C-alpha cells in the first residue's frame, strides 16, 4: 500500500508543498494567527469526523494533541486585530472505514514532518514568535516526529491490506490532500481568514 499511496499522491503532495511555500507571505503575527486558525478548524473537523465513526484501529492519531498545541499557540500570541471570518464550506473526507482512515493518516502523519520546516521558517520570518507559539509546527521535535513517521510507515507495511482497502486509502489520501489545500488557502493574503 505504501508505494501505491506515494505514487498516487506525489503530485498532490508537491502541489500542497508549493502552496505551503506560499506561506512566505505569512510574515506577521496577524497572518500567523490566521494560519493557525485555519489549521485549528482543519484538525477540529478531522477529529469530529474521526469520532463520528468508532472503528477499531491499531494506530492512534494524535489529533487531540495537535489541537491542544494549536490552542496553546493561539493563546500565546500577542494580541492582534482579528481577521474577518469566512463561511466557506469544505469537503471533508469520509473516515468510516479502515482503508479510508489509513489514507487520511498518511497525509496527517506526514504533515507533521512538513511542520518542522515551517516552524523554522516562521521563527526566522516573524521575530515576535517564541517557542511558546510554535508548538503545533514543532510537534514533539525532529527526532520524535521522525520516529513517529517511521512507526506509522511500519504499521502500514505490517498489515495485509485488501485491494478495496488500498483503493479506499488512496482515494482518501487524495481527498485529504485536497481538503488540506482548500482549508489552508484562506490563510493566504487576499483570502478571507478561516472560520
């Protein structure tokens, strides 16, 4: 399944990386807050969908910790004027089957690796930010984040996936990349901030 996920999402991954590279315009505390609000909405929606469908899965997403980190970061930022909120509707991927969850997790777990690079960029670009406002992007740090990614990949590799599960995972990974892209696009200049 890993090779199929990599191959089927490589262009989407590059496209999202390119979009995130556009976060160079996130160069003020106000814009950083808007981006965190987008991520907070994204992970809040994912957690709600995850909880809506109780499915036994032997890999636990760390959605609660990621949300707690976002809340901490938002609370540590200096006071800045709020951006107007948008009322966009976002298409969240379904997470009501094991294969679908595996595909979503492939994107979510991988996003933590990208967050490490973003943390360094934001710390350099926005001098007002402290480590207390970068928890979400720093995660558990480079070593622990890399270990978690390797453990997740080992989990994917250790399980026998059926063809329908692999297809579902691929489709959901694609949908999750699209969801990330849509949910984060309002943090870009000239877009409304996240609800």
